[in-house]
C-alpha cells in the first residue's frame, strides 16, 4: 500500500506561512469578456508609508518579460474612500508607487485588463470570444514589492456570465450573488491556476481509478466542437496512467487540462503545476487531422507538471515576477519535455508508432535543413529565449529560433538510446525520469531547482558516461547538420521519398500550405506568400526572399497543387520551373533549375539493428478493461 496523502500536513504548513499576513482579496468580473474587457477589484493589506505595487512582468513558462502591461487600464487606488495618487516607475513600467497615509491598513484597487490582443503570442494574446474566456490571474493583479510570491496570500473570486461553467485547479468554497469564492492560495499558486470558463463547456474525469484526480475541461466556441471521440478520451485517460508510470510520482493534488477550442484565441499551451492552459483550433477534437497535429500538446504540458514546474532550472526559479529569468537550461526544461511529451503521446495511443515516427522525421529533417546552426549554437538559442518567442518566420532558418524544443528532443532521444545501449537495454530514460522527476515521491506543488551538474549526476546514477561532454558537444556544435544519433541508435535513418508521410499530409490538409522546403527550399502559405527561404537552396540562389508572393507557376495562377505538379513534372528534365513573383508591388519572372522531384522525409529501418524507437513508445501500463475506463 502506498500512502498518498502525505500532502495534508505539508499543505497546512504552506497555507500557514502564506497566511501570516491577511490575504489580498481579488475579484475578477468576467461578464464583459465577450466585449474583450475584464474588471478586477482588489483589497490589498498595507502599512502606512511609501509602497510599490508591481504588475507581474516575468511570466513562468513564458520564459520572458511578457506580462501584458500595455493592456492594463483603468487603475484607481483608494484609501479610506479617497483616491490615492500613484506614479509609475520612470524605468520600471511594471511598478506603481504610492504613499500610504497614516491610519490606512488596506487599499482598494480597481483595474481593467483589455483583452484586445490579436490571436498570437501566449497568455498576453487573445483570450476571449463571445462564449468563452480564460482568466490568467497575472493579468489582473497588483502585488506589494519585496516579498516572494509564495509568501503573499490571496483570496480569489470570479463573477461569470449567468450560463457559463468553469474549470480551474482552484478549490471552490462558496458562491453568492453570482460570484464564486475560492480557497485562499499564495500569489504563486494563484498565478499558476488559470480559470477557463464558457457557455459551451464539458468536464470529463480521466482515468477515474487514479488518485489524485485528473480532469479534461473543454470550453468551445460552439456546442458541436465538444463532441470528442471516445477513443480520444480513452487515450487521454491512458496519458494520465502512463505519466504516473513514467514519473513514479505526482506533484499535484488534482490536475485540470483546461482546453480552449476556439479560432478566436491565441493557440499555444502553457504549463502549470496543477493544470495546463491548452488553446487549440476550434475543430481540434472533431477533425482527425487536427486531432493528430495536436496529439503532443497535452502530453507536453502535462509533463511540465514534473519537468519545468516541480523540477526547474535554477535560473528560471526566481520566486517572484520581477527578477529576470535565465534560460540557459531550457534544452532540459523544454527539450526533454518535447521528447517525453511525444513519447507519452505514442504510449497513450494519441498517436500510433508510425505517426510518432512520421512526426519525428518531419521535425528532424526540418532541423537538418537549418543553416543558422552554423553561426548560432543550440545553447545560444536557450540563453536568448526571452527574445526569440516573438520573432518573425522570415529568414527563420538563418536566425534560428526556440530550437531547444525540437533539437532538445533529438538530443534527449540520443541520451535515451545511449542509456539503452550502455546498459544492454536494461535501463532507459524511464529510470532517469523516476529518479529526477519523481524525486521525493508524491508531493504537493512545489519547486525543486536543479543545475547542469544535477542533470549529469542523475544520468550517471543510471548509466555512467561522460554526460557533461555529451551535452556540451551538442550544445556548442556549429556543425551544418542536426544531431541524428538518437534516430540511428533507435534503428532508423531519415530518407526522402516523393510521398508525404501521414503527419505531413495532415499538416498540408489542415493548413492548405504546399510543402516545398526539402525541394525548392521555400516555406509558403496557402496563398503563395513566401515565409522563409532556405539559405543555400535553389530558391536562395534564384533571388527569392521572404515576403514575396508567388502569383503564377509556369504561367498559371498559383495554387499549392500546381506548384507540386510543376516540381514533379520538372523531374529528370532540363526545363526550369518558371515563377512570377510580386515583391512590394514589383513583378518579376524567375526560373528555378530544380529537377529532383518531390521530397518528403520518412524514417526507414536500418535492418539488423535493434528497433529501439519501437521499444521507446511501448506502453508501460495496461488500460483497465472496457467499460471501466
Ligand atoms: Zn513547454
């Protein structure tokens, strides 16, 4: 028998420390969310004298100073019923200075969050539609400077439109006059516990036999978007089981996948200790292609509950929202999560082993055609994370971006296959995860920081090797090609054929974009706009550039399929492909000499070697018999 609720005592201790000061009360009024404005009323306990109130700047999981301070409006601070003058910091735009008069023990603060951002970026992006809203508390609070977020107690509440339901990791304590009250938590927990609300809402319990409890909360633009297939639901239940088997622990008291199905909001996933904010296309669960393309998102964000939230690089574990973060270990935080998320997606049945391999082939081949790696090493992409999330797609292959996700995945795949090789397949990354992510067994949410040496020594405890050298070499390499050793150790190699893989086919169908990256070296949108031109490719040599639009292919108006047909027709001929381009109002005709036909990446078995990729995606658990699922 395993004792689960060691948390009870620990939680009490945490709550007590956060409650030595009276809590900040924050009530968020969501009733105007369909008009893109949220209102907050706060009561902040204070003492007389100078006081600095801060708006959260460095947002956990976003790895940068992304707090949407430009959308903060309507700030009114009152003391004993009178307005109090405030002045913003001359340098720190997130700081508001006031002088608290004698005899005043609390301030009443009103503020609005203007949810007007476009559907890009992370939580600062669009977050509401006519029938749903995501409340990210960091957008709606000010807090006194000078104390760690874990030591500031907050009593949260929300007022929702009349017929809306909600999901959140917060615990409801009561409801009156349409306002829902939640248990007091620390500011750290509050900002870590977003609330998803909507008119079209459904909650499913996943893997009901598992404790602590796990929920899939869906809010959608329309009722028809909520018709998730039972196979998909079963696979998400498997995800809960597989994650428990892999990490040998859970670091939450209950977990909520908060999934927004909407084309009106920004699309991304953001991890939290006890929930994840997963914003995906409206039709994700009713369109098979979108279901497949999104299969890795929830496993990725769920993995972060262990890798990223519980175990966190010391440079990202700042304890407040004003100190800058350091991203140098993001190849562990995001790279290992990318790998484990994909592995868990396959182990859970969210994708088949073949779909897992086809997604891996597409990702690895993209990294292999990325010449920016010759000037910027992977380590630099992690260090520069705070300036890379918002970069343009244009010349992306030369700039490089947040490559520590996908390339981190390749490196961790290689580490996994190395462990398997070194131990004659007796040990694997599973053992590392149980040791590193499961440290301390089951716990309530908390942060256990680590540094590079901790990663190395945990690996050495599983399989002794020069792990420091292994990672250093891959992090500082300026080699022209991607690190593909993990795929080879896994028993496969990348090959190119004229037929798209299932994953690429799903992507083409969902986006309408042509795939010409591994042929002409261009990334094109469905209307012929060139997003990126591969440095060194035939298109680069022919003078194509990002931002140009292809209007005609061999004299005919551009469509994605015409371009594919032209690439196929030019194979083994001497005839160039003729494009008419428009560039900032000027037209030009370009002839491209390319004769190798269509090329799509796949993983091909290396015969006579162990099929470790197949071993890696084998489930660790047995789902319960049907009907009990
Ligand atoms: Zn992530």
